[in-house]
């Protein structure tokens, strides 16, 4: 799991802006990493806005211009590099941008893309042989242009530790909060999420595209009732039949409605909630790690460790050593 580069200085984040870029994903990066966080103890991030030609106005989608103060030298030297988008997906970025991304990765920096920014990482060779994602509308083109990349068009984000990719728009915000969670722990990430007025955690494997985002009242209430019951009873044995009964649906109907509403399966959602519930127990509690899994509903320490490691890319014990406040 990536950690802050040093406890005595801010972790340096650099975001690349380009001519013709849409501002939403860029704004998400600024909101998470560029605002001061006086409510959080310890060093926070520093943010540099970088461009290939610093000081030159660049037109953004929406009819305004942006001027970046820093160049590719600052971009390459950062601890975390973020490419939020490229306006031209059928043509690779300039050789200078590609080389800056490749050099930073070779130096050990963490490299992140949001939306079509994955095309820049692919052009630098960082995604060869790896699973990656981008906005679903660009997934086919990414796979066509870069056949060595295992493109997964259905997930919110993919984390390889050193290289991370996300879908577009709000998924970029999910990935930014995921980075904060990995660097500072769940409690800090939840604090940032509250300030942003967004849900604190959507797992990377959740679907980008949900078939029906607006449901009728009866369906919405049934699924919501089942989800609320599950959250209040995470330590109990929970089956699809249990959830379906709470929603007054057959299991088959419930699975269909639940997946349409959330973009994931009922049991995968339950596992994600149990992992999320374990984080404050590992950070602030003193229960043994072997006991924490049982406290949030996992039937054995082995099962807990498996699902926790899959979701958080580190073991429960390592997570506690990094983020324990006790």
C-alpha cells in the first residue's frame, strides 16, 4: 500500500492540464489534494498544476482558459502524478509528456489516470500486461489502440499500487478518496468525504454503469429496507434469501433489482460493508486482528484476511500497523 513519502513534508501531487480538457476531473483533484485541511493532523498534500507549456493560457471545455504555473519538470518530480484526461484519444500525447510519465514511474512515483488519461499512461507503456479502466465510452478504443492492455470497461477504478486508473467523472473522485484512504486511513478519508458531501467509499470493482438509476418507489423501498437491515446486522449470517425476504421479493427478483440499483451483487456489497466496518476497529480499537473479522461478520480469520486484502491491497495486520491510533 502506498504511504506518504515522508512524515515531515507534504506528499507532492502534480496534476497535468492540457488544451481542450474538460474541467470536472481536474476540479476533483484540486478539491481533494489542493485545499488545506486544518482539521486533519499531520502533513497534508501539496498540489502543483502542471502543463507542457507553463504560463500559456489553455482553453478548457466550457468557454474559459486556465494557466498552469509549473512545467513538466515539476510534474515528473512529484510523488504522485495525475493525468485527469486527454482531449484527443486517437492520438498519443507529445513525446515530452510521454517521457515525463515514464521517467516518473521509473523513479518510483505513483502514476494515476482519470477517464481518458489512461491513454497517456498506455502510451508510456505503464499499462502493458495490466488490467486498466477508463470511461466506458472510450474502453473499446483503448483496447484497440493498446492491445497489450487488459481493459476492464465495467469497474470504477483499478489499483496496482504504483499505477492506478479510473473511469470518468465521479469515478475520479472515488479514486482520489481511495488514494487518501491508502495514505492516511479510513478516518481521514471519511473526513474529506464529509467535507465534499459524497459517500466515503465505493469499491473499485463496482460497476461504472448502472442499468436503471431511477427506480419506482416500491422497488426502491424494498431494496433500501434490505440494505438498511444488513448494515444493522453485519455480524449475523446474511444470505441472499434473507435480504430478499426483507425486500419482500423472490431471491432472483431481488438480485436483479439490487444489481440494477447498486451496480454490484448483494453478497459482494455485504462483503464491502464488512470490510469498511473493520477499518475503524483496526485504526482505533484494541481487539486482536483475528477477532476483528468476527466483529464485522466474517466467519473466519482466513476469510476476513482474504476479502480485506483483496479490497485494501494490504493485510489487516499491516493496515493496523500503518494507521493505528491506539
